[in-house]
C-alpha cells in the first residue's frame, strides 16, 4: 500500500525531497497534538501535555519526524481510529464508527501492519456491542468495514491489477 508515499510524490514531482520530509514532520506534529488532545479529553490538560511531552522526547521520534517514511503517518491514522472508536463508545453515533473505519483503512493503505488496527478496533467494537441485537451489530459492522474498504481499496486494487496479488510483495 502506498498512501503516504503518494503524498511524498507531490514534493518529489517538484524536485523537492524537503517537501516530502515536511509532510512527514506534519504527521509527527499531528500525532503529538492528537496525543495531547486525547490526554486532555480523557484525563486532564496537564496529563495530556505530559503524554505529548513523553511522545516527542522519545529519542527516535525526532529522527523519524525529520525523514520521509511511513511510520508516523500510519501511527496517526491508527491513533485517530482509536480516538474515533472511543467517541463512538460515548455517543453510539454511527458516524464515529465510520470515521474509525476510515482512519484504520487509511492505516492499511499506508502499511500492511494496518490490519492489526482494523482487527483490534473491530474486536473492541464487538465487545462494546455484545448486548445489542444482531441486526444492530450487523449494521455497525457493515458501516465499519465499508469505510475500512473505502480507505484501503485503491492501493490493494492497484496491487491486484499490477501484480495479480493484492498483498504484493507478501
């Protein structure tokens, strides 16, 4: 899957590898802000700040942030998917579950390991819905997996067309 790499091609098309690194730095910034926001929302402002501080002071974080790679973009999508799932827990509004699916779908479109986020979120969602009717569970899973597929389908379809294997090179 090549979602993040395709974002980098915008900069490379302009003959600028610095632009590609700026996109990755943006992902690093978004991950820090999302960490702060989640900490503030679910604990306190000071704990949100501490969580973000711990994240950005991990020694490899600044190195990753200054290069153009896929890991921080993937982490942003997975984390935003988890945050959307938590909002769905509180509100039971399908739009949050749909957003969780889209975010982890983008995670799968960024890196094959994104499948882990899809599985974790569906298991958490099923646990949350364990007392619901079968009709409600089916509808929720349809919404979730529909958005996962929407997020990752272009890249897996491209692999299928070009190589005959949607999971190439695996």
